[in-house]
């Protein structure tokens, strides 16, 4: 058997909480096969929430770099 997953291309030039949540919510994984990878993205979103940023405010550069690194690893 072979499982394949297609990752939708997103433009993360200016990353906001709204964009992060939109990308994470767009992942359809009813069997939970990619859950171990998704958790990292959710933890990054949680970090931005703790900073109490506005939904459309850019996230700090450190989180943006971690997000891009995580996204590219998908």
C-alpha cells in the first residue's frame, strides 16, 4: 500500500495568526496519519496566541522562521 499526501502551496511572505489558522484548518486528515506533523504547526499558532497578537498582525520573525522551516519539512 502507498499513502500520498498533497500539500497545498501557500504564500507565507507576511504571516499572521489568521493565515496560520487557515492553513492548519485546511488540512483534511480523517485517519490522523499526519497528526504528528500537524502538532508542530498548532504549537506555533499557540505561541502567537499567547503573545495576544491581533489576527492580522504579523507574527514575530522567530516564529515566522520556525513556521517556514516546519512548512518546508512537510
